[in-house]
């Protein structure tokens, strides 16, 4: 599965670094200038394709996957493309989206987000007011969740491993989406993220309702996974 494959990447402990860098202080290259190199894309999983592209280009790829008990859009996708090593990354991504309409992509904070089409009312599009943050990945996700009153189901949760001791600092001086904030974490520290997004939260039973009855509520729609990678090459 695409998210699980990326979550298995080795996660390294890093010291706290107050983030002072910006895209203007780091080289940002046009997407159509990045050569993809040799990749095997015949009868390949999506995760394998992007593992190769990430290794060849040092560009960060993160994922929004529409997933439920019966649906795993990106994880179940088998890719069959002919890719020349001299082709540029923009051309390859355009061809991928054209040949596989369930896949879309965007550049966000100098990184690339691969997204399932058909995600309704995407919770990661919710906007957050300017804020500064310093803490762990878990605390970052909890903070984002606390700042998103428009999130449909109200909860973001973390799945899989992450470095519980590493501390990160970010400063957002203007409104930003939840997805944009996550991609900024990737840009500054190399933390790759993946999001499994359900059409609606899971219905759960909550004891202790009125007159001793059990209430029902839906969980959050988003499960987040994180893995550690190198500081990425930024693109535009």
C-alpha cells in the first residue's frame, strides 16, 4: 500500500532547529527541468514508482489517498507507463494523471502532493490563521486539529511510527491550509507525510449518554502517516 510503503522509511532523530530558511534562500528549480532518471514503471505500484523518482531526484512526494474499508485508490493502483530517463518530471506527472484519472498532483511549498481525485470537501483544504509552532510531530498534528473548526469530523490522528523526541519549529505569517502546513514541515525538515482520507468518519459507540444510553459519533476522516527523509530539492 502506498502510504504504508512510505511509512516504513527510516525515521531519524534530529536536533531542534529553529526554522529560518525559506524558498528564497534555497534553490527552487522548475519542475520541467528535473530529469527523472531510470525508473521501472511497467506493472508497478504507485509507491514503487515514486520511491524511484524520489531517490533519483531528491524531490519530496507526499500523498492524499481516498481510502475506506472497500476503497484504497492510490494503494490499489497498478501503473504501466513507458518513461525515458531523459524525460522531465512535469511531463511524467502530466502523463500519469492523463492515463490514470484517479490521480492528481500539485506543487505545494516546493514539494509535490499526489492526490486521489474524488475526495469531497477535502479536510486538508481547511484554512488556519497565522501561527508559530515548536514541538513534536504528534504535537503539530494535535495543534492543527485544534485550529481547524471547519474540519468535518473534527479529528486528525497519527498512524505508524514517528520520532517522538524530535522537535520542530515553524512560523506561518499568513493563512495556510492544513495540507500547506504539512507540506511546509516537509520542505523545512524532510518529514514526508501521507494522508488516508475517508468519505466520512467511522461510526463509533460512546458510553455514558443521557439516561445511561450509548451515544453514537463519527471519528475523524483523516489518518496521517509520517516518515523521515532528506531535506528535499524544491520545485516550482
